[in-house]
């Protein structure tokens, strides 16, 4: 019974704010500037800035873009899902 509740909790969780926060954290750790990442990933500076913003509730990040971040920052996809404790 506890496993089912835990599974439901994990499945209903909104992971996007965690992903966005980690994208920013990994970029800062990499010492890339926003403009550099935007150029490398061929995306607009403003779109990347929105992704890293904690105040933008309308932003989106596709799986394809998340994979690009994963490659650029040399991180596993699941690293983007981890919350800081």
C-alpha cells in the first residue's frame, strides 16, 4: 500500500521547476554565460533566460532541449530531476 502511495506521489509531482533550477545550476557550475549557451544550442538568449527564470510560469523545455543541456553540461538526464536537500 505504501508503494502505491509513493508511486502516485512521484507521478503527480511537477518536476519542471526542479528541472529549470538545475539547468541554471549546471550552467553556472560550467562557467558558461547565458549568451554562450544560447549560441551553442542555437536558441535565443531570451528563451534561455526564461527557462532559467523562477518567475516565468509559461515557459517550456522539450525533451530534445533537455538532452542538449545534458550533453553540454555532461550530466545524466536524471540529474536534472534531483532536488537539493
